[in-house]
């Protein structure tokens, strides 16, 4: 009886140990929790800073169109000028004398022309009278032909003097153009940035005389990396400032975006125009251009 009790107790202990084992098939098959999903954030294009020169559309060296001695200078560096304003004069006394001589010759030819035109009317009257006399058998056929030839010859003289007058008129027009070349004028509104010559100096054709520049509208030319192709378009605005005047910030509207990428620098070129007052900015300064996000 005692042995049966000990054996039963031993079986119960073994059964309890098997039920608590960590290698139970039910525990091994239990599902594991999934990791949380990863959130992907799209990166934005960073702000980009560029530099470029401030320029104007109209900025030229005014050159001499003919040679001569400068007899007068009416503008210096810093002079504000209007389009057509006289800047300097090349000695033109000889041209003026030639012009006066041709004008006198033209008046003489015009007087001769009027004389021949009056004679043409006279010979036409003579021809009418000769025809009537021929009908009345008062003159010979040779006399009638002579009157007709006088009309033809006189008309040719009128035409010759008319062509002579046109020739002199064209010569006068050409000389007037040469006289105009002796008067150096401003090609547009702006300011004289530099004077290269002085009174009494002999200049040749194409010699630089003045550097004239407009003051507005003020523009800035700059480049961006090729990654901005298609991202920047005409009409967008950028911020412009100068290192000399950092407290001034101006808006500029993009006018032009290069349609090609420069293969040597992998950049595109842009042109923007400043809007409103330009403050202390002047053509030729280096500007900082800030392109927003």
C-alpha cells in the first residue's frame, strides 16, 4: 500500500513538469508582432545664392564716324544727357564751305532750268504758228521741220538741267550727312561715364570718344546649376542685394532663362530686371542674387 502511494506521487510530479516545459509546441507557434512602418520625407530644394554683375541694356562707346580735329567738347564724365544732345564737334569748316558752294551751284542750275522751261514754251508757240503758216502755204516744209526740231531740242535741254539739279541735290544731301557726322550726339538718355578725348585732338574714324551708359532699367545676369533646368521660369522673382549696401534688398523679375546648358560649367544663364527704385545700386556693381525654396 505504501509503495502504491509513492508511485502515484512520482507520476503526478512528472506530469506537472512536462506541462511547464518552455519547448511546448503551442508556445513555439505563437505569432511575433511586426515592426512599425518607416515614414519617408521628400527633401525640398535648398535655397541657392548666386552672384552676377548689374548691367543695363544701353551702354556703348560713342565713336568718331570721320576723321578730323575736335574743335569743341560739350560733355564730360558724369554729365546727364538726353538722346540727341550734342557731346562734341569735329572741325567742319571745309565741309560747310563745300556745302555753300554746292548750294550756289544748285541755284545757278535752277535758274538755267527756268530759262529753258520758258524757252520750251516759246518754241512751242513758234511751232503752232509754223503749222498754221504751213497750212496756208506761207512757209516751206523745211521751215516747219526746223520749228519742230527746236521744240525737241529745247525739251532735251530742260531734261538735262533737271538731271543736273537732281545731281547737285544728291551731292548736297551726301554732304549734309558728312556734316552731321561732325556733330557727336548722345545715342540715348543716360550719363557720360567716360571721356577719352580732348579739344584739339585729331581723331580718326572709329576712334572712341565717349562712353555713354543708360542708368535704367537695371538688370542682373547670373548663372544657376543645371539642376534648376525647368524649375526656374521667366516671370519668377528673385532677391537682389549688393555687398556694399547689404541693408538694401530689391526684387527682380526673371526676364530670360537660357534654353541650353553651358557644357563647360554645367550651368544655365538667367537675366532678371529690378523692379521699382534701385536705391544705391549702379551699373557695373556685383550683386548677390538669392533664389528662394
